[in-house]
C-alpha cells in the first residue's frame, strides 16, 4: 500500500513581513494552528497544482495515435483481469489526505 511519508524535516524560510502578518492573522482566526501548519498547507497545495499542470502538459503532448494505443492497452489489461481492485487502497489514501488536510488546516473541523 502506498502511504505518504510522515517524517518531517525542519527547514528555514525567510518571508516578507506582510506575508508573515497575513499568516498570523489566519492563525489568530484559528484557520490554522500555527505558521508552520499554514506553510505546510501552502506548499502541499502548490505542489499539487504543479503536478496537475505537469499531467496536463503530458496529456497535451500525446498524439491521437498514442492516446488510442494507451487506451487499447488499458482495455486489454482490463479484459484480461490484470488490474487489481484498487478501490480500497484509493479510499484509504483519500481518507489519509483528508485527515492531513484537516490537521494542516488547524482547529476548524
């Protein structure tokens, strides 16, 4: 099963004062538990957006022939039963992501 790495690594980040002030306002409003939680959330969100854009770029680079070939290969695997039932694993990963999101988001549930 694929599980996100839970080891945390400390890093130092320098931010402009106005950014820190805005983060502190969010913490004060209990949107996040701490500056660190906000930064983890912001970095995770940004990385996700970058990964989505990367996937879109890859999709745009495929030719219609390549798409057809990939679809046919997937259909053959599906008919041959070569795909494992991944619903349980996907559900677990989505639950883990939701739990982490709530933790990073802070006190509001």
